[in-house]
C-alpha cells in the first residue's frame, strides 16, 4: 500500500470583525468633519427634555 501525500490546508486569513470594517468606512467619512462649540442657547435646547422619557 502506498500512502497518498497529504496536502497542507490552504492558508486562511484571520476572520476580521465585521463591526471593525463597518466602522472604519464610517470613520473615513467623518474624519474631515469640523465641529464647533455650542453656544449657551444651543446647549439649553440640546439638553431640554433629555431628563424626560
């Protein structure tokens, strides 16, 4: 009986976390967004009602 040669398993890349690939695409879009500080009035309206369900 002759033994058949064993083929090595194909090299597989480690599985990439789908959340990482999704967020990296979004991060690329948001990289150049310039944010400004809020005025006192903007802060008042942004927090108004957040303590209520």
